[in-house]
């Protein structure tokens, strides 16, 4: 069983929350416009909200989530907080079959570092937990981030990205999700495996763009109940140990709608790379 710290509820109904508004930029701006003083950290609530997906949070239109800069990350609290007011924590996990816990997470040099030691046939991972409520990302077309291998190798240990969703988060976790492990399996999150070969130069990480159409088990309903993002390695080709740098995490704004005066007919499909609809499942 995966031990995670993030999870939201299914379905497309309910009243949505208004987009979050951060107060970090409104309470100080540049400390001294005439000096090279750093910008102040953003301010967010410290509370961990219950996941109510009938009223999900919606990010700012640019889709930015977190870049672990000094404005968005606090070493003292171990929490991240962005300009929109959304906030959370970081975590790692490993298969309980692994006898030694070799999965860990930290923020260093303005990036998230996951150190994963995985024995053959097992898995390990980590990611960002959402603590400001269930999030609706159906207005975006995918996920983007930058990544590099700091040390070790992913050979025989492919990396994947998972969208943690409320309906697959166990009810036993806090905040609780909507999946009863006594009634069936949980953690069947939408997953993308087509991740490019990553840079081995941490100073020049690889930009990764993953449209929602590249994830398994994605519908508009699942995109309206996202409660975290997690990266996982599966040791399919033997044991591996790797440290991965992750940064500039966010969601991809959907293509701008066609001009209302255009004569081009709409087909109601996903030709613009937007989120898939309720009736379809990306494979």
C-alpha cells in the first residue's frame, strides 16, 4: 500500500469555489525598490482543508502551482505556498515490501529533490500534497514541470507522473479520500508514463509537457477532483537508486477559444489539446 499525504471527490456537479487570491503580493511587494532586496514570501493559510470536490478550488489562469523559490517555500514549516493562495506540503513513499526506507524528499537550491532507492519489483515515489482543498484543473490541458537526474540512474526503473484524485485516495488517510480499501483497491490514479529522457545536468533540467490525453483513466470528472501530484519509479529491470530534481510545476493553460466571429465550425472535440470529456478515457 502506498503511503501518501494527498487526496478530493468525483463528479462534475456542485458549486465551485472562486479562484484563490493570494495576499503575499499585496502586503509588501518589493521591500526596497532601490535595492536588490528579495521579494517577500507569499502568505497562505496554515490549515489543512478537508477535500470537498463539490466546491473545488480553481487556480489562477496561468496554471502555476509551485517553483520552490524563496517566495513559495518555507524551510521552517516544510510547506509551499503560491501567489494564488494555494498551498501544501511535500512527501515521499515506498512499497511496504521494501525493508529499508530509502525514499526521502527535501527542497534544495529552489527545487524539490526526491531520493528513491527501490529494490527489484518494487516502487517508490514522492510529490506535492494539496492542503487547500480539492482542485478543479479541467480548464487546463495538461501538466508541465522540469526535471533532471542529480545522481544515480533511471535505467530499468522508469519514471511516471500520477494525478492523485479523491476517488482513489483511501478514506483512512487524513484528510480522508473517497476510496474504501476494505471494499476494493485504491490508488488507481491517472498515470502518464511517456516521460522523456531526463537531463543529467541539474543546472539545465529537461522541460516536460504532458497533456491530459497522455494519462490513463482521465475524464473531466477526475480532473475536477485532483488532490496532489506524485512521481513514481517502478523497478521493472532490477534495483535502482536515483535522486531526481523537480521544479516549475504547474498546469498548462488550454488553447484560447476561437474568435467568436470566426466562420470555422466547432466539432466539440479535443483538437485544441484540452481536457478529455466525461465519456472518454485516455490510454
